[in-house]
C-alpha cells in the first residue's frame, strides 16, 4: 500500500495515501475533536471543530482535517491559538443553539468553553439538532434511500422529511437515530409498531422466539437488495441456526 | 447554413444589408424596459411606419448603455445626440427632428453639477471618463441579431484561434494578458485554463457564471442582454484552449431577458456552425446549454453552482481539490464569470501586449462597476483598473445628490467592505481593495452619504447574508445569526460595551473557520465599518444616539419653527396624526404619537423637519 509521511504536532506519522489528516491523526493516537465526522460516512466539513493549521510549501493555513488529504511533507498542528479560537467560537455558537445537550456541553468544556455569551435557544425551540448532517448522509449513503434531507437555508435550515410529511421512502431502520451525535432523532418501538419521523412501521415477529425484531419495510428492502429468499427474515438473527 | 469561414458568414449575413445613416437608438435592457423603453420603441416604430419613413430612418433597439439615471433614453445617429428621459409622446418630434437633422434641445442631458445642457453622449462626463471596451458594443448591437455582432468584427477571434493558434498558444496569450477573474476572486484566468487543460479526466466542461446575485450589481446581466455573442465567443475560445466540448451558461432565473437573448445567440451560432460539430471546418466541436439558476445567492459560488448544475441543492463544498480537477460530476471544470469571458475575444483580436497596457501592475484591463446609491449619475461604468474612487464618484458619478456629503462607498457586494472618505484616492484594483479590507467582488459600488448610518448598513448586509447562507457550516450559519442579533440590539439602543469585541471575535472565527468564500468574506461589512466608523458604534452603544439620524429607536423628529411656513403638507401626510398646527403658523410634532416613519421630512419643501 502506498503511504504518505507527514508531521502532526511534531510527530512523524505515516498514513495510507488518500487518507485525510483526521484519519491519519486518529490512526496515530492523536485526537482531533469533531462532531460531523463518522468513519463509515463520507466527510462533510461542516462543524469546523476539526480545523487544524497546516504548513504546506511554506504557507500556513487553516483547513478542515476531515476533508483535507494527508500529503507528503506537510506539517500539521492540531491545537494552535488560531485553531482554538475557531473551535471555541464554533462551540460557543453551538452551545447557544443546543444549551441542553449533554454532548455539546461536554464537547464545549473540552475546548475550554464553559458558557456561551449568546442568548440560548428557548426550550420550546430547542431540538438539540446541530445540523451535522450525519443522519442525512447515513440515510443516503449507508442505507441508500434518502428519506430525509435538509430543508430551508441559513439559520432556518433543518433536517426534515420531504414537505414535512410522513416519509414515503423511509424504511424505519433507525440508522439516522443511531448516528445522531446529540440524540435528537429518536424512535419508539411499541410492540408490533415502530414510530419514527411521524410514521408507523409494522414490525416483523420472529417465528421462533416471538420477538418483534425489525420493521417489515426494512427487511423487505434488504431482502430485495440482497436477493434473499422470501422467508429469509421469518426468523430473527438471534434464532437463526 | 454552416459556414466554413467568417468571411463567408459576413457575406451571408450582411449581403444586401443597408442601414440608413440616420438611426434612433433606444437602450433596451431590462432596466430600460422597466422605465418604458418598450413603449417608446413602439411609438417610434409606429411613427416611422405610418409615415413610410423606413428607408430614411431606422429605429434600433440595443442592449443597455449603462446610463440608468436618464433611462429611458435614446441616441440619435449619426450625430450622437442623447435624449434623456424620453416619453412615448416625444416620438413624433424625435422622428421629425432626426429627418431634418435638427437636435431637440429640451431633451438634452442636464449635468447635475454644472446644470449645463450637453447635446452629445460622448461629451457627457459619465461617458467621457470611461473606457468602454466591453460595454461600448452594447450601444451598436441589436442583441438578437448575430449580423450586428459579425459586422463589428465578431467571431474573428474565434476564427483566428481555430486557424492559427494551438490551444497552448491561446492559454499563453491569455496568461500574458494578465486577465484575472471578474467574478470576484481575481484568479489569473490563463492559469486556471492551463490547470484545467492539464487535469486528467474526460469530458471537461466550461461554465459561464451568470448567477449575478449581489444586490445592486447588474453588469453581467447587461453584457448577456446587450452582447451575448461576445460572451459565447469567449467561451468557445476557452473551450478550445482547455479541450472541452461541452459548456454551460448558468444564469439567474430572475433574468428572463438575459436567458432569452443568450438562448437566441446560441441558436444562431449553432445555425451557422459556430457551435456544434466541426466548428468552421476546424474539427473542433463544442456545445453550450443554458441552465437557469436555482434561486439562491450562494449558487454564484463555484462549487455550489456546479452542484446545482448536477441537479443537487446549491451547497458549497471545500475546494481543497480544485474544480479545474474535479468539478461537475467529478470532471475537470473551468468556470469563469460573464465579464471574464467577454474579455477573451478582445485579447485575442488585439493581443496581450495591447491589453497589458491598460490597468495597473497586478490588475490588467477594464472593470465594469455598477455605481448606485447616493450618487447623481447612477449606472454601469467601465473604467480602466487603477482609476481612483474619487474619479469614479465625482467625475463619472457626478457627486452626491442634494449637496450632501460623501460618507463611504461599499464595494464588492454584500460581503465587501465600506471604504471611507479618507481613502477616496485609492486606486481601484483587486489588490488595493483587498488591502483596505474590502474586495472587488463582482463590481458593485454603493455610494453612501452623511445620512447613512454605518451600523445600520452593517446590520443590513449581515441580515442579507444570514438569509443567503446555505447553513451548512457552523461559523457562517450561527455566526451570522448572532451578529445580526447583536447589530439589531445596537441599532435599537440596547448595545453593550462588550458587543464590539464580541463582534470582532465572531468575525475572526468566521474568516478563518468558514467553509466557503461566502462565510469567509461575510464579516467584511462589520469589520470595515468597525475599522473606519467605530465612533458610530460607540455613539449607539454609549450615548444611545444615531449620529446619522437613521436608527428609529434613537431619533426624534421635530419641526424647526423658523423654517416652517405652516403649509400643512406634513400634517396631511402624517399617518399617526402626530402633527398639529394652524395654517401659516409653525407646526409641531408630538413625539409621543410620532412613529418615526419620516413621511413629513420627505414632503417638506422648506427643510423644516429635522431629526435629532
């Protein structure tokens, strides 16, 4: 495998060619904070917490390490004053947006922000969503259905189903809830029904243990995609021989 | 009919074409139409046809000439008389006078400074001080007639390139000319082309960015509406140099006339074989499609624009991998602005050496600015790079109306900066504007007078940008919202001492931390007003006072008893019934009832309504 060699915080590290600075750092035990990054999903560069200062060809600049490719010979500093200023401001802004989120409070404290100087969103408007887009990307790339997306722009931006209606394409898999870093997307399993994004999904009952183990729509989707026999999901994964 | 040479095209288009020497030209851009150019054209044509004067006199519609202040206007040839603010009723007199070769003095332009009447367009200071290399042809061309463009030497540059130059030579010529991107970034055009030519991957694309979104900027619209073939010719030449066979014109959907005229131009060019397969028998093929914009300001940002062409939401992505390497559908894509493309035929025809003589060391050629705001001669101006702001404002623009004092000029669109009076002698080019904290942007210039509150201006632009931010990255989305809130508080008189340093902190984080150029430049209006007009912020915060008399919560309207004649106009217009007074006796405003709408001040003919 072709590798590149770079310096991160004074330490010489190697990384597979094509990896990002963030990947190279984490692989070498160097922590860079990030909120919109997930190793299984394409990087997005939106939270700006992973900003690092690099020196490339004699020029210093700030880049988002989750999308900037690790290249031979570049010098990366993960915690300069310039970097920390951006991180602290981003966290202070997010703390005003989601003052009740434990994850955000912890992350803010980690970069040295204990309180925000901006007015906090009132509880009735606060949904804990930081618009990191992990749910939207996971739904599109990992699940492959694009049931949810972004609506509106600027400070009015939100994650939503098309036209705020019950999402037609959703298969009820709950991946969005699973990747959400602040836990603002939730679903409820009530016996034979799962409720997510305002839509009710019928659950499949295992023929062996009788447990409702997954939404029928999700299992159908997987079955068709993978070309599995019709009775494949009659039994839950735990009871499968 | 596909032609093999431009000479053949000229013969085809121009054979038997005889235009009468006497012409009445009407400026017919969107702005002209908004002011009544359509009615005037009909009236003039009606007079000419009903009297059977078609062979003696021609009524010609052209694109916008740029002199918005006196629209709708017409120019009478061969003399070049300019008639300002023409009405349809003037049509018979204009036709008769033109036939007799007699000027109509009452319609001459009246200089706002000297009050002198000036007969000819070329003698009006607004035009005289310009160098209209690009806009000049707007005065001579019927935008939907390819023959007019060809008659003026159009498509000669394309033929020269295809016959005599290798793609590398074209790139070298453009590099040597020093042309830099007119969309705002100012990146050297030739270098961009070269990177795209060298980039791996097929097919390659060229794009014309006509998603002009800055409030008050309309030079790209004017070029597309007035001389669409010049933009198209530039694109074909660029495509040849880069090795692209497909192109897009991404134009604002709010520009229907521009969409129509560029689409017509493309059809005509296709019909004669200037677009399509084997252009002019050279073996080179190129096609262009018009894509109408997605309706967002941010779609003017190159990566967002490309996402929009792909059919996705117009959101920018980081440009760590340049679009010349990976643009539309991950293919090498070369994007230039309308004005940049329009410069290309000029450079090829007249040579890089000629082009290099115009402008400054780092910025060559001319630049079109839209001069708007508190200025006498509102309009589009094309000036050589390096001209000073003072020349633009006072000589071309004719100064500030109503004898008011100049305060600042905002350049570069909403994320440009406000440049104060003490910097009026600044030579205008890419680098000088950046040095003072502003930018060239697309070339908007909004002039502000002493009655403009700079805190309010910053609030206005930040509000615009908050609305137009795509909302993807945290600093831009959340930072602009918090800045807007702080600025609103300050203009309401609720500012706090710590607001200024906090604004500066947000600005710094946005400049360093935002994902695209919109967020990185969005702090400029705040930073420049803080830099040059800090005392105004301080007056709002510390004294709860708006020195310019703009911020409603901080001002009081009153009537100067000495000046008031008791005419009663203000009393009639006041919607809050806050004004009392007997006829011919000084009136009074009840501050309790006054809603500070300013209507009384607007109607007072004696300057008796004051603000404190």
